[in-house]
C-alpha cells in the first residue's frame, strides 16, 4: 500500500518558544504582493500559449518550462538514491 502514497512528510514538533513568541508574520499586503508577482511570472511564462497557470501544464510543458541544470539533476539523482524513490515518484518530481 505504501507504494501508492506519493508524499511522505515528517513534521517536526515546533518549539514552545516559537509558538508563544510575539513575532509578527507577513502582512496581508506582503502576501498579496508575493502572490501577484507569482501570477505575473506565470502570465509571462505562458504568453502565446493556451495555458494560464502551472496546474494546467502537461508532461511536455513541464519538460519545456521546468528543466533542471546539471547541479540540480545531481541533487535529484542523490535524492532518488537516498530516499529510495520509485520511478513513479521520480517522474512526479520532474
């Protein structure tokens, strides 16, 4: 059954000090700015195509827009070996 589960995430406990601290997170305006910047990158990336967002990409689009360089490929290769990723999981990454 585990080979049918695509994502395994270990979530470490958060220290009490971090939970109880009075640190401020991002404001709504800051988050909105980041989201709008990401949307603009998508519009630019897909200009001239029928695609409007990353979720619409198929395998060929992913290969075209999400290619990795030699260093990144090396990291992926190491992750596949160390984490014993299946071919199915590997192709979901790429």
